[in-house]
């Protein structure tokens, strides 16, 4: 089981952790919402939880709670700039479908 970052995502996260002046890494999880059922949630981690699985890519730690891991196992998180838009992109092998707006997914 693993969650990985591309080099671009790791650089972006590291830059923001330095800007914040604190943080252990990034928490990646899922929440129930949207027209397809689930959405990704991201937040910076200042304290590790007991049920966290911790993965490291390009020197950056990714924390995933046990409940979310079954939905996002194998996911690669990228950070991309496309024209005026920029943001995280998720490559999740467990996704069966995404909604038209791209905000939620099903497994």
C-alpha cells in the first residue's frame, strides 16, 4: 500500500511548509460529498494521529488515515500548472468514475 507524490507536488508542498514555518507534511484523505460520493481533502499536518499511515516521497511525508487509505491506496498526487490554472491532480487507480465538474469520484 502506498500513496506517492511527483517531484512537482513535493516541491510545492515543501515550499508551503517552509512558508508556514511549521508542519510535518501533508494529510490526504477522502470525505463523503458531491454528486459522485467522495471528494479528496488535503491539509497540512502539525501532529500525527494514531491511525495515520505515513508515506514519504521526494523527502515529503504524506499522512493518510486508515479509513481513507482503502479508497486512495496507489494514488499519485501531482501538482500542475495549465495556463492560468494550477493545482493538485490525483491519479487514483481505484476511481471508477468522476463527476462532470471533477470535484468528486466513486470507487
